[in-house]
C-alpha cells in the first residue's frame, strides 16, 4: 500500500497500537514503568509499536553501532532489529544526568540528554496522534497513514540515536566502575611475575620490590572491600602486616613442633594463620578467574556474589588475624584455652559430643570453662580476658610487663573464692586404694571435679573421691562457686557480644578442626 489510506491489516495494527497506548499507566504526565502493571503495559505497547511499523513496511533506522557494544549488551541487542526496550525508554523519560556506582559519581553527557529530549518529543507526537485516533468519531478526520508513518519513522530514528549514545556511555561508565577489580587483577599479575623469578616462595617475601607490590595489592583489596563488601563491615584498614605476621607465626609453629612442643597447643595458632593465608590465596585465585570473564562482572560490585563471598572471607580471616594472630598474648590465650577444652573433653565425653554437634548447651558451657581456666591460671588467659572485660582490669594505658592484674574488687573476690574452693577439694580428697596421692594428683582430682560440675551440671556423682564425712561442706562450697560463675559467664558473653561471638567461633573452629567454608566452592563472579 503506497497511498494515504490504510489497508485493513494496517488499520487493525493501528487500532491495536492505539488500544495498547490507552492502557499505559500515566502518572504526572509520564509513563509509569516502575510498577509491575506499568512495566507490563509499556512492554506490550512497545511490542505493538514494532509490529505496527513492520505492517506499515517502515524500514528500521540503522543500528550498525550495536556491533561495538560489549558482549553483555550484544546479548540484549543481538541484531539490528528495533528491539524497543522499556529500560531505554525509562532512561529517556527520567533523564538522570548523574548516576552513582560504587560510591562514585558519573555524569552523562549533554549530548545524551539532548537525544533523550528529542526521543521524548517524538514520543509525545505519536501519543498525540494516537489520542486523536481514539477520539475522532469521523473516519475522515482521523490521522492519515502518512501521519503515522512519519511519526513512527521519527520516533525510531530518535530512539536509535538515543540508544546508541546512552548505551555507549553506560559501557564507558561500567568500565570505570569495574576499575577496582581491574586494578586488583593487574596487581595480582605483578605479584605472579615476581614470584616466577624466585625458586623458593619463602625467598620472594624478602625482596623489597615484592613487598612493595604486596603492599599495593593488599591496599587495593582493602579498597575493593570497602566498596563491595556489603555483608560485613567493609574494612579498609587491614594491611599486609596481617599476612606477614601469619606467615611468621606459622614458621614459629613449625620450629616449636620440631623442638618437641605439644602440637595440641599449637593447633589453634595453625588454624588461625591458615585462615589468613587461605583467604589471601582464594582472593588471588578469584582474580585470576574473573580476569578471563570481566564482561560478566556487574559494575555495581556489591551485586557480584562470588566477589562478595571472597571479600567476606578475607575480612573475617584478617580481622581475626589482626586481633589474635598479631597479638601474642591473645594467641597464647586461645591456644591454651583450646588445649584445656580438649583436655576437658577427655574428662567428660559429653562435651566432645556438644562440640561435634554444635549443641546450644556448648555455648553455655564455653564461658564457664573459660572462667574456670582463667581463675586457675590467670596468666595464661590474661590477654584474652582483658580484651573481653577491660573494665575489670587495670588501666590499659599503664604499661605492664607481667600479666594484667584485675583491678575490680568483685573479680578479686571471685578469684579468692575459687582458690579456697580448690584448696578445700584438694584437702578432702581421699587416697586411692592401696596407695597415696601426690600433691599433683590431688590438684588434678580437684580440677576434674570442677570441670565435670561445669560441663555436666548436677547430673552424676562427681564427689566419689571426696572423703564421705567432708562431702557436705565441699559440695556447698562448689555450688556457691558455680552460682557465682554463672553470673560471670553471662557477663563475659554479654559485655561485648560481637567480640565474644568471634572468640566462640574461633574456639569451635579450632576444636572441630574443620576448615572455613568461605575459601571453598565453585567459581562465581
């Protein structure tokens, strides 16, 4: 049909287009695409717009520019068909000159905004035609075929012009938004190139150029963490010293084991240092993998599940490394406490079962056992307890060469009560049949009573080695200590729940011997 009258097929197409236009959700003179109903009605109208143009035999405006789009956008625009999309129309309606990505401000050009306005003018002209079509009762007064052809050609040309400029500028913005990942990939490659020149891994850390690249790489990861890690704190203050100190601690563990030191006491230190090293390795492996598919990285970095998972693991492990691995007293305390809990598991198998099953009862027992160990050997856990209950100890600004002494009268009173109770238990233990108990045996027997009471509660007879005639005063003294200990255990867990939960997590991980799940799993962008 080359005239100015519609064929029946063309008229049916225009009727359908006008009908679809009447169903658009309009708010404040604008097409609403935010609501589900608004989006769906707009998508249907755009489909009708495309089909009407084809029925009217209107050639699509050239769209060869799409061949220069990135792979992601070529998937959305696979050919030179019109392919009208709601999000492109939405961008022309809203005309946001500025967008924020990863906390950075990006601006669209004035030319992009000019083309958006041109598209909206053509959109408004078509809307006017369709409204005339719907309202004119006399067929002869309705817009002619040429009117619709001109309006559809103008709209398509303006649409292609805006789409071209808008998508190309989006691609440029997205490339800039991904730059933190790209920088991290480049830094990691520089580490690889220096490592390739060294035959031994241990030697490479002594090279000044490697240390400088390592410092820059870790700083890059810290910045990336502050932008993309929305599941945790997004810390940017974790330095390469955490990694170096973890490696040094691991070397000390190796030397200590060769020297015959109890490997059980070193297990916790190994576990914590391994977490630091594993999270670092996992982060590097992620960057190598993602470097092969950068186009799949969402420019809003916090939307990349794989990246966020790596950063969460890195921050968790390095935060623990900062608090426990880098502070010798804290590491000593954790190692000691893990070894003592393992010993308690041998005395009371039910504790081993609690730890294996992560039973809720275990989290009530752990603070009691921690207190019991502190009261018995305060110098071993002093660093840990002072960090968890600073208000119970002397001023932290005062330099102390020895273990910090409690300054709180209530804590001092508890320590004295524990000492009296333990002494009473030792004095009332009866010798085993046909033999005598040494002082060490008396002490071990008294400790066993206290551990079993803390773990098992009042279940079972724990006083079988106590002289029957002295059992009543002993039991009374132990129960009084346990009542006091319960209140102190609650304070330990509640004074700073975040710190105690972190400590508990470390204890459970070290006791179970399991590896953190964060460093494992298939690759995800």
